[in-house]
C-alpha cells in the first residue's frame, strides 16, 4: 500500500491482517476506525461467522438505507438524551448526550449510539444566525433597486430566490409600484403642461420565518453523529464506546509525524526489506515519543504540587506536548571533560531548571553528569 491507497482498501487489508494475526484471540481486541470502515462488504467481513471482529466506528450517512439519519430522527422524537458530560480535556472540550438503539443489518445485531455534542449545537446556531444576517443584507440591497416594469421586478425576484435557495429562512415579497411626477422647469404660463409621471417598480421583501424541514435536516446533521458497534452492551456502556471512538484521535496525531516531508520524502531505500526495517524503526520511535509524553503528563497529574513551569515562556502547564519537551531538552550540551568523563551543560540557569524538572518527571537522574 502507498499514499494513494484509499481508506476503504486499507481497512479491507487491515481486517484480513487482524484476522490472520490474532486468530482465536479476536474476541479480545476491538477495531476502531472512522466512517470509511463501514460499507456493506466490509461490514459483512467484520461480522463473518467464526471470525467476527469487534469494531467501533462512525456510521456514514449513506450506509444501509441511510440508517444513521433514521435513528437521529428517532432520537429527536424520543428526546431521551443521556448526558455524559465532557469527553477529553482542554479549553475546547465539548459535552455530549447519547441515545442508544439496537437494529438488525443483514441479519446481524448492531448497536447504534446517537451522539449530540454541544459543539454541534453551537455550529448549528451560528450557521442559522449567519444565514439570517446574509439574507437580511441581500434583501436590503435588493430594495434599493428600481425597475421600469413589473415583469423586470419579478424576474429579479426569481433570480434572487434562485441565488438564495439554500438559505434556511423564508421571505415574502411584494412588488410595489412607485409613481413620480416631474413638472416642467420654469414658469408654467397660462397653459401649463401636465406633469410627466414616471412609473418604476420596487421589490419589497421581508423574512417571515424559517424552513423547518430544512432546518431540521441541518440540525440533525450538524448537532449529531452516529457511532455503530457490534460490541455487546453488557461489555461496554454507550459512554465507554464513545470514549474509545474519540480516543483514536490520539493515535492519528502521532502518525501525522510520519507524513512530514523531512521524514517521508528525504529517504531513498533500495530494497523492500530496508523499507520494512525503516518503518519498524519509525513506528517504535512513535511509541517512545508517546511514552515520553504520557510519563510526563502522568507524573504531573499524580503530583500534589502546583503545575511545573516547563511551558513556553516559563509558563505552568499540566499537559505539555512532546514537541515542547523535546524543544526544552535541546537547550543543553554534552561536554567531554576528560579521557572518559562527560558532563551535562545548560545554556542558562532557567533552562537548567526546566530540563531538570522534565527529567525528574521522567524519573531520570543525571546527578553524576552535572557540574559539581
């Protein structure tokens, strides 16, 4: 497989590899992936009798007669949301609500979890407000135009409706006739000429409400998504399923490093064996990177003291990234001071304190390498 391999093809090969690798231990693992995992052929492979693979994935909108949309609609009708609070950490962490449904697909029982997020509701509300502002602005600009006849005004309204057909708001229109008298310049005399009457037309529109059907479709698609799994409900709760699905992003973040040009484009290897060896080395490196970050964060979370000053600009941080950790460790020197003697050096006292704190969080001691 290469960079052009589709996610669907990749998942198909990965499923076969998982079955061949784990054999009888298949029941002990769970395959977690995004919506590209779910299509009917792959679903049937996952549910193969005797070789069933437990999975958790996002259900795509077009899968199995659009079953995701159907259960989302059912969830809004039932309105029995279970609040599971925040999942994850950070300032942008949102809250989630769930409703659970069991369905049968091609003779196989699955568990569909409708997930509604606070971030999705915010996106929906923001889009509604944005569309209202855009339509009001367009109506205001339209009202400033004048037309020589009613037919032209109606044509302009048809064009306006066409250009705003995706807007969720509805508008009513009135075609207003405007008569303007223009009298001759100068003294009218004994036999004044009658004033000239100029007739123009104006399009007067106003927002009268929202298209409820289309707004519901947007809300359902924007606020909610559906997680599909064949894991037994007795093994995991809906909240646990969602947490495991969301945790896959941790792996994805680490693997983004492999796609950086400095790694992916600058190496040339002659044989497939060397490529395999390099990939093994890179993947082990990713594991070590993840372990370093995990160990530092775990030590900070278990400490009863205030978060250490190891962040950027000497700020306190509870969740340092690996990039920050490695950047800090680079501000050091390793100096030879004798035939077989070395010592650790620092650019400044501030860097010394930061590096020593990080090493302490990693349970690494270098007292013997420091200046006396």
